[in-house]
C-alpha cells in the first residue's frame, strides 16, 4: 500500500501486514508503530490521533519522541 513518507513527503510503501514502512527515495525504513508516532509528533494535524486512545487531552501537548519510549 502506498503512503506518504514522513521524511521526504514522497511515496512510501507499507507492507501488507503493516509491519514495515519503506521509502525508496530517501531510504527511510521504520516499523508502522514508529511511523505512527513520528507522524503524530511531527504534524500538528495528526497530533490528536493518539488522544483517541488516552481519553481527554485538553491542555496537554503531544510531548517529544523521547518521552514516548
């Protein structure tokens, strides 16, 4: 499945089993979980995605990738 590369904004490939994201243009390779975290932290539009799973997020920010580990 084709998805948007978070690094170069080109076309990346998502494995059929959702295990890996690869971009041939910029040599990006990461797990789908890492991809979701990267997108949620790098783009304000998507930063509330994880709020669907944590309940109310009013007054909170998404934090940094280091805080997610």
